[in-house]
């Protein structure tokens, strides 16, 4: 029995093969619903990217959500020369994305449907790749890789790439709980009859994160899902835009309220459908992704925001039960969530920021209860860190301090690896490998040498801080030169420090360095250069507390830094 006869909703056109007709020509099987509001600068690019997908696209339904900037007029003029384009103008703005998507879905006549936002694009071949996968697997849903493209730099970051590493067919969503991590609706192709048979729609009105609930409703209906590694969606990230997207506009606590509500509804939808494991996975995803992202930003918010955020989060986490906390108890998101639950007021924000980083860093002090059990702090002894003792060293939230200092022999990088309740000494740290990764192009890497790690003695300048089990400082240090010439050769840019700590048994742990703050440690310096004349070096701490480096070679580089700084200040 095929999927259509199981739902009982397929029309003859919905059961045709997408691989071709008797004549071998591809069929037009897919509708692309494009939604937009006051986005005249981008909406036609989005629509054209859908039309450019070729004959597999039967129709493009563009829904204008009562724009005032002439967007609808642009679309209607484009429709004159594009018979596949249908424009729908809403008379009242809905305040969200769900209602216009539902409007477009209701107008679709094709067997399959995709969704596209007005400020994004479909890359060439996206529809064909998804359609072929859906038809080949007789799947109700097909998903592919989405990339977040930072503009104007063009830097691309894959979204949930682990999920789309290989071609795969998932007979039931419960077979792959990680599906709940991909809450996007736009990188997927849906069988129209499947959505209609199960009454699957988006939340209406002003409901931020509507795709979180929509995705839960799809998974609750237990579709057969095909996954492909092809790039099928380009998500444009415009951080300097006058109107930020919902995912970027996190400055107000209402954004967090909306996010927790969407995650709560997703959990209830799946639990109500009998998908208990997927419902658990939704809560795990909230701790590992959503909570960590917002915790990293708490230090940037004012006191009123922090108090409101803390109260909302505690109320949400209070709904979790023992089984939710028992799964992977040493995971950084779970530890951070337990701290929030244990403290009535915001506390330890800087330390939580480091724990929420990727990779996680658990910075000192390392407290113990009276019986020697590792705990978060003496103020919160109820938050046990005992699960860290069973975690493999390659997954420990190791803390490495880093500082950059100019000197007669050039700029030097000093590193200090902290002990973590005896686990580091037990593993035997031997060396650290250093690399600088370009922020805008992660494929550009400047690697340094592997540097031996030496125990810090009582006379070492860093031999102070948290004590080990024997009462003495337990840490290891390394120092190496920074090849500014290699960094400067690539022009002005930002470089992220990446480290790999190697241990005696061959294990390793990838980490970033905690940026030390103090007099002179994060100060901008002008370093003489034989080739460039001068190189402007600015060590700084990222939002997550990691050490990074801005490099501007020559006079032009210095001027570019000044211009960028002015743009940030004006924004």
C-alpha cells in the first residue's frame, strides 16, 4: 500500500511519478509558496530563484502580507511575463509568517509544496534533488541541507549538517530523534495531500517560531522521510538590516517567551500523538540549542531583561521531569539548566556563558561538597557535577585560558589548561595544536606548531587559582609565537583561535580559549612589519568569551577597521 492510499487523500495528479512522462519529459509537480512583507528589495530575487528551478516547478504562489513598500506591485509586474507565478495580496497584515504560508498552501494545486521566505533563495537544482528523493523513496517529506549565508561577507554556515551528511530514508521519525533539531520548514518538500489529510498547518497570526510547531505537527503524523546532502536552501542572514528577522531580533525578552512557548507546544503535539521519544528529544534540543544560545547573550542584557528571562526559564524548566534531566546529565545545556533552576535570581552569568559556548568551557573555581563530590559552587551545592567524572576526556568541558602579548620577539600566545576534578591529570595532557581560522571563510586556516604542555609549578606566573585535590594548583601551560605575517597576508579580517589538546593515550579534545581580561591583555597594538609597515592587532573576547584576533595590515587595513567600527557604532 503506498502512502497516498494510506491517507486516502491523493488525487490522480498527486500519484503521478515525478521521474517523467511516457515521453521522458519531467513533470511539473511542485509548488513553491513565497511569503513576504515590506521586502521589495529582495522578494523578486526569491521568486526568480524558485522559477529558475526549471520544469519541476508547476507554480509559484507569492503571498504578500499587506506590504506598504510596493512589493505586491513588483510581483504583479513579474507575473505578467511569468505564467507560473500567482500573486495573492492579503488585505490585512497577519503579524507573522504562519498565516501567509497557510494562505499560500490553500491555493496550491500541485502534488508537492515547498516554502520560501522573501529574503532567501533556492539554489539551482534544489527542487529536483528533493523531488527525486521523495519519489524514489515514496516519502511524504524530503529534506536537504540549508546553509546560513552571512551578508555582506558571504560566509556560509551549514545548518544541521550532521543530519544531511548522506542520502537516507527514515521510515518513521522515531528512528531518528535528531530530526527534531531541524525545525526549519523551508529546506523540505512536502506531499500536499499528506499535509491536507492530517490537517497540518502553521500557527496563525503573530506567532514567532511558527515553524517549530509546524515541524512537530509534521513529525507527529509519522511521515516517511527522505534526506539528501544537496544544498536546497540559502538562508540569508543580514545582521545590519533595519528590520531584523525573528531569529536575530533577540534583544527583547518577548522573543524568548515566544521561543519557549513554541518549544512547549512542540513537546505537547508530539506527546499527544504518542511520540514520547520525539517529545523527549524536543526538550533535550531545547537545553542543548535554545538555552545555550540565549545564555551566551545574557551578559549583554540589562538587569531587567536578565530577571525576566531567568523567571521565564525557571518556569519552563520546572515542567521537565526526572527522565528529562537523567539523559546525558553531564551535557553543558543540562548543567546550565540546573543552575537556572537552583538559583531564584540570576547568578554566575560569565561562567554560564563559558559553559554555553561551543565547545563548552567549564571555568574555575571548581568547588566540592563536604564529601568531596564535585559541585557547581559552594553557593549552589545542589547542582552536582559528579557526572563529569564518567565523561570521556574528549567530551569534557575543558577550560583553557588564553592571552596575546606583544614583545621583542613578536606577538606571543600564552595558554593555560585547567585541571577538572582530576580528570585532566588522569588523561595526561601532552601537547596543544594551535590554529587560526578565518571568520568569514572557515576553509582558510593558519596552523601553528604543536606545543608541549608543561605543568605549572609554584613559581610559574600562572600557578595560582583553583586548587587540585592535594591543595596545590593543577594546570598546564604552553606558549608559542603568532605568525602575524601569515595572517596579515590575507588582508584585514577576524581570526578565531582553535585548539586541540592531545593526551597520553592518543585522545584529543577540540577547545577554544577563554579570553583573559585585565590590564593590557585585550588592548589594541600596532606591530611593526617589514612588508606591511604596520599591522594593527586587536585581541578581543567574543560573545561567548572566546579569544579571537582582528588583524588589519597596512594603512588600508587600519582604515577598514576604523570604517567597520563606525558602522557598528552607527548601527
